[in-house]
């Protein structure tokens, strides 16, 4: 059932300057939803900007030929007279990085549009549908609610949102309605073949080198049911890579046949480690992420851990092993 969007309409009433943002390390759903929402709001005669909390990966540059996306602390100027803020594809402060601290100081009316279970309730209204495979679906419903037909560009952005969050329509959050929506977006001008080539067949050499390093370190626990690996900042220097090049490398780990739970550790600096989790058996990895202020979905979650990478690995593997021991569900898939 579509989300109740009347609170969003009420929120927008009388507002003219809207700031959009999403989670750090923005992915296809985050960027696609933001760009599509920008088009919708502009058609509703709003002045809109998108400010991302952190730089986005090179693989998504093709989505922003007009360089609409700005980055907080770099080319974004958030200190304007915004009368509304919309946060897309996250409802947790930790996912907003330093931009979250700025938001807390502004007292700008804030709306959250999201599909994740984990919520800090950072805004009101909260447009939440945890049954949606992607926030892109909620944005599509917003177009319908306001009676606006998306352009081919917006359709493409929403298609990317749906396709990336479903692992190109192969994960457990994919439903019959996912394919129906993909079909509608294609009718509106989305280009699946070109999108797939740009997203999955255009990896940089630096990213390929990182993948090789990560796979060479792959280790197991619990008889191979827990698979894990890591990358350090030295690895990025050696590969001449950026942190964003590590996005989605966890898919190489989770394709291991024996894996039940997969954990990928990424050193951010000497005191901070980013950790991503995937479950293939129904075990709830989000419960581990939440212990460190993170969140996500039952089968896919992440957290930023304020520990050096060696300590983070030691601490989280203990929790991961405990989860492997208690899991009992058949294998599942989700991004």
C-alpha cells in the first residue's frame, strides 16, 4: 500500500526554498531519489538544492552531468535561508556525518522520506515504508500524489534507485511490484542497458586493485560460515584509489558459496572503522550494527565504529560468530 503522503503535502505548503540531503557515501538509491525529488519539487515551483554529507563514488558521476550534487564542506553553501529540509533514504543521525551536526543547529523544519527500519526520528513528518524495496519507490509515489509526470531523466534516476537497492532485481526485497515499477519507469524513458553498463561494467583500475587486495585477505570463522576481509588506508594509497572506490566490494565476499554472514571492515583513519554486514541466511545483522549506532535492514546493515581497525575486527567478529551460531533460517539475498 502506498505511503500516506498528505503530511508531505502539508509540510511543503508555503515553503519555497528546500534543501535535500541523504546519507553519507550516497549510493544509487540515495542519489537517484534525491535527483528525482529535486525535479518534482522544481515542478512544484520550489527552489531546491542537493547537499550530500560526503563525496559520492565515481561510478555515479554519470547521473549528474549538470553538476547539481554538492558536497557539504566542499562546494556546498548550506548557510542559506532554507524554510524546509528533506532527508532521503536515511533516518539516523550517524548516517548524516558532519552535516548532521549542522542540521541539529539550524532548527529548519525537516521531513524524512525513507524505507529503513532503523530510525532516530530526525524529522517530522516521517514518510516511512519499510516494505518498499527502495526510497526511489516512495519518490515515484510522490510524483503520482502531486499529479506530476516524471521526465525521462527522473525516470532513469528512480530506476537506478530501485535497481541498485534490489541488486538488479535479484535480492529478497524484490517483488512483483518491483518489476512492474521498473516497467513503468522504462516506459517513461529509463534506459536499463545503459544504466547497467555505467554502474557495473565501468569499474576503475584502482577499484579492481582494491578488490584483489580485499579478496586476497579473505578469512573465515565458524567453519566458513562467517566470511570477512578488510582494507586499510595504505591499501588505498597503494592502489591510487579513493575511499569511495570501496563501495559494493562486499558483493565479492557475499558471493562465496559457504558464507552465511559476511563482514567487510574499512579503515577510515587511525581511530575509526566503517563496517558493512550482509546476511544470506535470515540472521539479523542489523542488530549488530545498531550496537554501534548504525542500522539498515535485517539482511544488510552498516555502522561506523570508533575503534582502530584491528580492535574493531576483534570486537565485531565475536558478535558475528554469536549470530552465526543462532541463525536457523534458509538462505536469503538482499543488498
